[in-house]
C-alpha cells in the first residue's frame, strides 16, 4: 500500500531534486510492509518422510541374486503388517544385506554389480532409500565351542579381499549415492558386526581367555573404515557398530575412552569425524547392549567391561550422536522392563538421548510388540528421526522488487534427531494467477534444526525484474541431489494439518504476498 503524500512530503521531495533524488524513489521508500503472524495446527498423523522411521529388512546372496522390484518397494510407503508383529509401519528406508557368500576368495562378479544398480534404480523410481551392509556371512554356526550357538570358522574374508571388493563397489556407491541413506561398515565378522571374525581378532569367548583386540587388529579395522569412507562421496556417512571403533579410528589404537566426541563446530563438514555414525544392533538389550559399550583393549591394555566403561562410552555416544546418523535394531527382550514404554521402562528417553533416526521393523518383534502393548509405539513411529512442526511464522504482506523479503519461521522438531544428510531449504513464491513458481534458496541448514524449538530467520533478496503480482508462499525441503530433487516422495513433509501438497512436495505457509 502506497502512502499518499502530505504537503510536507511533496515539498521535501521537490527540494531533494537538487540532490538528484527523484520523487519516484521517495515513493518506493514510503511503501509500508505489514508483518502478519500466521499460526499452524500440529498433526498427529504418522506419515512417511525421507531417511527416517522404521526400516524394512531385506537380504540377498551373491550366489543367488533376486533384485528389488518397484512394486515391492512402493508398497513399503503405505502402512503394512509385519510378520509376528502387532503393529503396522510405513517405511521410506530399506536395510539391504548384501551377502557375498561365493566371493570370499575371489572378485565380485560383474552381474552382481549390475544387480546392485537395479536395486538402486527401483528405489529411485518409487521414493525410498537403501541402507546397504556388505557381509560374507549372516549365519551362526553352532558347535562345541565356548559360545555354543556360533563357532569358528565364521566365514568372513581376509583384509586384502575386503579392500579389493570395496574398490569394486566404489563406482556403484558413488553413482547411486542419491538413494543411499547411509552405509553400514559391514564386511568384518558374522553379520558384519565386527565381532565373530576369522581375520580381524576374535573378541568373543571363542577367542580364548585373553580376547582383547591387538594393535594390529585395530589397524586392520581402521584400514577398512578408511577404504569405505573413500568408497562413498563426502556427503554420505558410514555407521560403525561400536563407539570405541570410531575413537580408535580417529585418535589411534591407544586412544582413551574419554576421547572427544564430535561437536557442532566440526559437524556436517565432510571430514572423517563428521561422517562416522553409529548403528547399535542390540539397542536396549542389556546394561551395555551386549558389548556395545565395552573397552576391547589393545596390545598393551586388557579388555574391560564395568560401570565406568559403560557410562563413559555411553556419554560419548550421546554427545557424538547429535550430529551423525544413528540407527539399528533391538535383539533381546531380556532387558524388560527397561526397554519397555514409560513409566515402567525408558525406551522413548533412550531413543531421544541417543538421537535415533531409524530402527528395524522386523527384529526383535518381541521388544517392538511391547511398545505396541505399552502404548508408546505411535509416538516412536512418529518421532524416530526428525519431525518438524511449524508452529508460527512472521511473514510480510508485501515486498518491493529489488528489496529484501524478511521472514521468521518457528519450527519445533518433535523428533529424536535432526536430518543427517544435507538438504536445501527453499522459499517458493507461486503466482496466484499463472501458478508459476519462483524458488529462493534459504540460508538455513536443515541438519541443524535439532530436537526442540528452532527459530529460522531469513532475508531473501527479490530481484528488481521480478514480475509484480500476488504470490502464495510455500516452503520446500527437497533432496539435495538433482536426480531426485523434483520427486515429492524425497521431500520433507511438515507435521501440520492442511499444508502438505502431495503432488508437489511443497508445504504451504497459508499466506500470500504482494510483489510490487
């Protein structure tokens, strides 16, 4: 709205002509910008969002490969029942065991690499992402040994074979990083969990009385981690099975349990410390999650497991996990009631403290069923990973071409974690007559919209040649990769009523602005 000139303003403008300032310029300066406070209603709906939630489990053997299909993957995005479970889940993540059972002593075949590409192509087409883990065996071999249920020989591969396989996989992983949420380290030991290993030190009771990992064991593991980091682009993370493994990689085989975790200043930088996350495959299964929080020693120090070790490593995990990807599965219901719903248990508090983004929908269903029976499953389904609730926004009702559009968004992250992969935030202006959309990059880093309240303040320059008119304001949080950025399935949906556009992947801010 343009203010009418008073006699005083007219005289001032005419006098300013001596200074070569035109009346037209003064008229622009007198535009009044009203700020409108818009409020929004939170939704309790459970809906799929990228790179978070309950994942679907899948495995395939190199000796007998069956590719993922678009129909199967697409069905995961809608609520589905899980075998032996009392709950349903909608999933945008698929954990994929790639079991290299027939190449323990030879190269990966060209057909296997081709089939992996087909898996990624199917995921890309329907809007899901994969969590790959490459292993040589996922089978326990019972026998007459201290562990009983699993005995040597375990069936993993020597370091030289692993490194050569990682080199073969590197081009495929780089080319398909857009539909890889993250990669789990794998390779070493049964299930790729770095434990029951023929070549990297046997930390189990089968390894003998002194079942520490030697300096050479650590160095070999570090070499595999380094190769895996190189096999992925710098914008993708690798999950490690034990927090001490990250410490030993970063600070050496003699690093202390008190080694420093990642902090915000180093987060999301593409450095090694910022790219190493965590997967716990025995989450809330025992006091130390079956060896997750344990000091595995080295050549000069013994293996140690006590309350101090547990608390020190868990504190490290809590601090480090705020800035990296965290997920996994439960593995035993013997830790009940601690792994039950509150108030008898503390499962939701643990998910939040350790910043979990995803968990296995299939295992262990005894534990997961307790969440359904205990009444906290709906909360867990909604809050794994991020859950952005737009609470209010301070938005202008008009803006003059060539000036800044200033806005404030108040967003609560009700989830346990923030997004772990880079993702742009875009303000969209959609012409109310022509539906033409203009996009503006925001300065905000969505990965830093941590759990709790977030105030996002933006100042966006409107070009001087921007077409005048009325525009609807929208927020878009698409994938960072151009290959899938336009697919709405890969865009983040806000947890609000009546603002999501499924056809476009846009979130409506329920406000229009006049550009003049």
